[in-house]
């Protein structure tokens, strides 16, 4: 059990009948009149839904223990992604729902953070940016600006993003894993 005075960003709470909520932001408010309270923005760990919730200051909240481990993506096994724990070399099969959008950027050998609670996988988190190779893109035609200077490109994972006209097949680029935005070329 933790107090609302102990809240920190990233802390996971067990509220509303066992649902897991991650603290996105919090603010201690002490009005001139009346008792102090804590205003929070919470994100549901499983669904991603974000809500605002207010707690009285000093109220006890149930803190969930979430185990975050760095694991290496090994391969696809049907509907499951197989990750290997880098310390114990144990393999873990994770379904597509838990992997979520991270699947767009996973290639063999990538390291990701896998969060579990009581043996259940909650989510897979990648670094903010990854380096991937462009597998297919049309040649850029100088003067074709109808798309704002970008063209579609298919990455080695099969995910499609918009890249500048000067990017060619086989080039390594940096991609933002949260927004799928092109961040720049990678100098080899």
C-alpha cells in the first residue's frame, strides 16, 4: 500500500476492482480553503484509456508490482512473438495483443522491455527510436510535391511510413516507435 503523497510518474496502481492504471501525471493541490488533494492523469495499462482522477491527500492506494525486464525478440511462432530473457535465457511466448504497435518495428535481435504483473504480460515497450532498413520505395521525382515532399516506404518489418523523396531502397533510417515518423538517415 502506498499513500497518494508517494505518487510518482510511471507508478502502477491497482484500482477499480483490480484494474491496473499507470500514473501519467500528478499534481498536489492545496487550496486556500478546504483539504488538500491530488489531481492525477491515469492510463489503463491494458486498454490505453486515459482518465483524470482526484484523490484526497494521504489516502492509501494499492500499488501493483510490475516487473520490467529487457528481453530480446527471437522469432515469430504462429500468433506469438518469442522473446528471450537476457539474464536467464528463458523464452517467453507473447501474443499479438500484448505486443501491440511494437510489432511494426520488431526484427530478430531487437531488445525490448517486457512488463509483467503476476505472470501476465501487460505490454512490450521499445526504445523511442529504432534503426531499420528501407525494403521498398518508389524513386523520388524532383518537382513532385503533391505529397508534401514525402513518399511511402516499406520497412524491413513490413510496416509502411512516409519518408523524404531522397531516401532509396536499402538505406538505413531512424524511425520514432511512438508515432511512426521518419527521424533521419543513419550514417553507416
